[in-house]
C-alpha cells in the first residue's frame, strides 16, 4: 500500500474533526499529504498562504496547553485567518456560564472554526451539535486528541518512510491518556503493530478492543520496536495515587538507555510533551538527536493543524 494518497482530487467528507474514530485511511493520508506541503512552506522565509483569509478561528481552551494552542494559533495565522484565543481563566466560564452557552455566544459571532480543549470527554462532540462552524477537538478528557495522533503519524512516516508493518510501543500512563487512545486507533488503522506498556494500575481494561497488545514489562514491550512513545503521568486526571513513588516509577517505567537497547538499533523516540525529565524519560535520552524526534513532532504539529483546517474549510477542496 502506498503511504501517499495519489488521488489528484480528494473530496474530504467530514465537517468536523472530533476524533480518529470515523476517519478512513484515505482521509488520514489526505491530511498527511496536505501537511507535507505545509512542512515545506513553513521552512520558507515567507510562511503565509492566504487560504483562510477572511475566516475566523477561535481557540477555546478549558485546560492548560503550550504546544496545541500555540500551534493552532500559528497554523491559523499562517493561513491568513483571524485568530482569537480564549482561555477560561479570563472568560465568563469563571462566572458559571455553561459550555453550551459559551459556545452559542461564540457561534453568534460567526466563527468558521472552533478548536476546543476540555477536561470532559465528549465536550467537542456536544459543541459540534450546537454550532454552525467546524469544530476541531484539541483534546477532550481521556478520550481523544486527534491532531496529536496525526502529527505523530506524520513524524513517524517522515522518519521511517511508512507506518504499515512498523512495531510501535506506547509506554506510560495509558489509562488517562487521550494521546494513547487516538494513537492506538490511528496506528492500527494504518497497519502498525501496537504494544501498550504500563503498570497494571495505569493499563486500560480492554486492549483487544483497540487491536493492541498489552505488556507489564517495559523491556518486553519495547523489544524489537521501531518506535517508542513515552507518555506523562496525567496526575490531573488521577483520583488518589496510581504509582508508589516517582523514583520507583522511573526505575520500572521510565525510558532510559538500558531499556531502549531492547528496541531496534534505529528506533526513534516520540513524546507528545510536556516531558517530565527523569520521570517518563531520562533527560539525556530525551535530548539525544540520534533517537529523539520530540521537536520534530512540534514542527509537524503546525503543518498538521494547517492541513486539517485546509481540508475542513468549506470552500476549499483539494
Ligand atoms: C498532551 C495532552 O494535552 O493530552 N499534550 C499535548 O497536547 N502536547 C499530553 C499531556 O498533556 O501529557
């Protein structure tokens, strides 16, 4: 199977991007292929492309974010849109306004895109039912973070030339991670073999429902893998303690050189960030330019978000 969608014109069939669920392989390859063009454009001195001139993008973030919010903002601005960043800390949500009322208020201003990040799983879907514009999920609870999985797939494809047939280990707090859920769906859709590696307290109940293989031993889980992805302990989603201590967690579940030696010699390391050095990954390994592609992920993030808006833009079809 080709890694590139060769169809000259691909009629992207969706109005929103709420999750990886519902996307076909062709949809995904269309997004990755459009993103490739933006990667090149973003490396030029002039990074602007007026595709979304006159359009309005609202970033509605009910949770903290560095990478996702700034890259959506940059993506919108590079495409010529007007971009509004709303953070909940200085909005009427603080006064008790509901998500729907906030959404209806913003909708009355005729935005073309709303990017929403919310601590509750399902919030973007609810919003999409109420507003007239395209809704993009910027991460909802432990549910999905589709643009993160797409930028991870683009990063992997650029380093390995393909995704189908690769062995990918996703390690850490699988239970609370929307990044893990979107990646399990996307990577299996594209034909990768996915291992999930976590202590029993941070493992999901039904790995078989995702078509992935669970491991409780990190060395076995990353053995012979082409890609190793580490994840942060999502303490903000934990009720009580899920690990005995940070030291013990790093000993068993932190990625270091010794554990990494079990992966393929040319295996790459991904992490969606924020990286907590010395907890999910050893600091020296996170900075190892031979192995770590963490900053490439950040670069791909802007291009993927441009590609998603490009394809969702109602008046622009490739
Ligand atoms: C992730 C998120 O918010 O889900 N980060 C991100 O978007 N880059 C992962 C995390 O917060 O640990």
